[in-house]
C-alpha cells in the first residue's frame, strides 16, 4: 500500500517531468515554426500563396549561407560578428571590379564577372584569414577580434564608396544569379542547396567535421588527442568567410549594385538562426539541418511581419526576443540533460 501511495503521489510529477523532457528533446524550433505559420496565415491572406512561399525560400537562401558559416565557427566555441561586413566588402569589391574593366575585355563579359567574383571572395577571405590568425594563433577573444574586424571592414567599404551604391554591374550577372531560374527554381536556392550538401559531406563524412566538434567540446582534450586545434579553428573562420562571400555575390546580383551597408543585420540573424536551431554557444553541439531550418524560420518571421505591415524596428525587437528565448531554452535543456 505504501508503494502504491508513493506511486500515486509521485506519478503526476514524474509524468510531467517526462513530458517536459520529451518536449525539450524535440527542440523549440518545430514548435516556433508551427506557431509562426498559423499566426501569419491568419494575419495575412498572402502568406501561404505560392509566390510568397517561393520568395520566402529565396530570401532565406542568403541567410542560410551566412548561418552555415556562423555554425561552423560556433561549434568550435567561437563567434563571428564580422559576417555582415564581409557581405558589404564583397558587394562593393564585386561591383567595383565588374563595372570597371579594360575595353579589351568588354566582349568577354563572363571573364569580367569571374574576375569580380574572385576579387570579392578574396576580400572576404582576407577578413576570415585575419580573424583565424588572431583567434587561433594570437589567442584573441573571438568576440573582440571579429568585432574589431567588423569595424575595420565597414570603414574600408565606406572609404571605397563614400556611402554611395556602386552601379554598372553587367546585366548578365544579375540575370543569372539574381533573377535566374532552372526548372522553375531560383538560382540562389539552387546554389544554397549545393553548399548545404557540401557542408553536410564535410561534417558527416570527413575528419574535419569530427575535429570541429571535438574542438568545441573540449579544446584541450582535442589537442591531446593529436588534433591541430589552431589550424582547424583557423579553417572554420576561413570557411565562414567563404560562405558569406557567396551570399554577398547572390545578394549583389539581386540588388544590381554594390552596397556598403549590405548585411548589417546578418551577425544577429545568423547567430539567432543557429541558436534557435539548437546550436550551443559553448560549442560542440548542433546540427546542420536545424541551422537551415532556423534560417528559414527567421526569414519566415520577417516575411510575415512585412505582410502584416510591421516596420523593420519591430522585426529587430522580435528577432532579439526569439534569440533570448532560444538561449533560455538551450540552458534549460542542458540542465535537464545533466540531471538525467
């Protein structure tokens, strides 16, 4: 009888604890996505239209690329606040090079476009390399290092343009990478899918992925096991810069101009996409598919608020609140895992 009484007394709390554990194990993201879809569907008749959904996924492709790069850095227990300025630098450099080519190359438009793309990616890679050296070799705090590079890069972009957009990009570049489609699918979406597949292969089927997770979980243990912590940390920041440069080129093609203020909100949004997707800011925990879904969710919220007539300031407040909610949820889940 005592055992039965104890079972009846403790049964409800045990069931509640089990239900809470199941809810947390599933992650906050699926619930947020379902809630957002229901809310915006009621708030706007245009939300679930085919045209809007296709536009939503295309817009999400830019954030997805940047978020994947941010994800590679965060799983090493790092952070990159310079992803936004990478977009700005890439955009300005690409537009400047493409709009100013020698007359002898005028008939080779794709050669000009290739030069512009390579120059832009090189500019972003320089920022990533400097970040990697400062953090992995000189042991500068990732927050301070990338914040400093963000300031430097933004200043350079403004000096190059004077704050004025750079026009004169070849129409072929925008027609293919900004507005082009293949089998009815916009080019940015196809490019993003390709890079998602590449990063998935890198993380799941190559030792690089295992090493990045190991570094984020315990850098000292990773070093003692023979992993070159400095090199792979450096590699993470370089890959982040590469992915940001691809997003910058796609956005530049879409805007048909080089913009020095492009990507100003990308640091917050990319971090939010990762954290909402369950990536731990302490490193070593996270899944690529959840980061992709997180980026889509952030874009979904922005899209829905736009359709409902909310301005950008409200969107910033909402994104910030979602980030805090996701961090609180992540901490709660981690405490429950430790108590299990």
